[in-house]
């Protein structure tokens, strides 16, 4: 007999508004403890110096984390002119200064060069692995780190506000985009020194700051027994994956890990809604959600007229 997990079988997503000076790992730990959940995880790290939307998965929702990791994100940030730091934010030591203060028109004119698929060199103070070690660990040890450019996608880059010493920008971007690298490259293009002085993530896929909740409010609701209203459904991370309602018999087969056979019209309807996607480096363009009574039963692969379960969910045992 397997060991019983400690905690309660709570499943769902929390759209947390992470405060400053808290790591993403600590934020996950606090949410997990508040719910006494058996397991928890997050979809996309936010640095301690960044605030905003941190989607946290509890229980069975952790199985959908890889899908939300691929989602587009929105960041609002302030670029302060005058100094460049080792990390391109407030944490690093100043390595260069300049009196150049680009104006709003100069910044607006430069932004289109950063929209679309671009090649971006990640900051040396990043979690990217070099020969098995994190780049930021090597940088802190004084080891010279040379990171290669990689493609990222920025859908929109907009100037929100400009003062004499800083500009506030907002971008919509895809996975792997570094705001600090964008600030580094923008400042260099304009012949200035600059660093990120404030950073807030306002959206991750369907999770936005409009429905985010603070740690304080979340903890208060949990203590008052009102926590279920803060839990978003497991399927929230799968909003762009086609769903198919299945029968009770199909549910039984899928939960046993067995495929179900579809009729031709079901296959054609699903194929029309499939979109190209890569999850964890693997092709997931045939992924379909099998649903019963509005709840997810399994994530499946559509192949040869069948739905083959790849991830099975056990939500019926939890409420």
C-alpha cells in the first residue's frame, strides 16, 4: 500500500498577486500551507524584485502547469536612465553611468525593432544552465559566462509614461522573454545606460491582475472558511485546448488508461480546433481535454480516430 500524502486533496488554481521581496518558491509554500494542500507548484518564476501575477497550482492542477508555462505574458516595467548594473536591475552593482536621457519620442521610435520574433541574449544573471550550472551562480563566482542568442517573441511593446529620468513600458510576449535583456538592448540602442527599477507581471494566459488575490486576503479567506471561492478550476490553464464531452463509459475507460474511439464527425470537429503547440519541447498539437459534467477527466492525444489518455485527473474523489 502506498504512503498516504500529508495534507488535504485540494485541487485548483490560485491567481496570486505576489508581493515584492518574496521568492516564487516561498509564495508557493505559503499558499500550500494556507490550504493544507498535498502538493503545489507555480507556472513561471517571478524574481523577488518583481510583483504581480503568479499562478499557483494545487493538487491535480499541477498536472496542467506545463501548458500554462507556454502561455503569453504581459509585463509593465520602469526603465530608469543613468546607470547600468551587472544584473540590469536594482539588485546588481553599478558598472556604467551616463548623462544621456532619451526622450519619449526616441523610445517610441526604437520600440518597433523589438516587436516580432527577435534574437535575445539572456542576462548573465539568469537561471539558464551552462554546463549543468545556473548562469547566475557562475556569474556570482566571477566566472565569465557567454550565453547564446535565442529566439523570443514580443507581440507588443508600448510606452506608457515618460519622465525626465525614466520610462514605463508594457509588453506582451511569449515564453522565455527577459525584460532585463530588453532594457539592456533598448538602452544600448539609444546610447544610454539604464536598468529595470520596477517590474510587474500583469497577465499569464487567462490569469490577470484583475482577478489576482493578495497573500493577506487569501490567508484571511482561508481562515474564515471561504477559500473555495478563490480556487479557479483545474481547466483554467487549458483554455485554448479543444474539449470534448465524454460519456460515463468513456470516463471509466480513460481512467483505466485505455483509449476511446470517436465517430468521424467528432474527429473532424476536433481537428478543426487543434492549434500547433509545443509542451516541454514535445509536439502537443493533438492535445484534447476529455470532459464530464464540466470537469476534466483526462488530457488526451488525438490519433487515428482515438483519444489516448496522456494525463488522467482524479477530481471526483476530492469534493
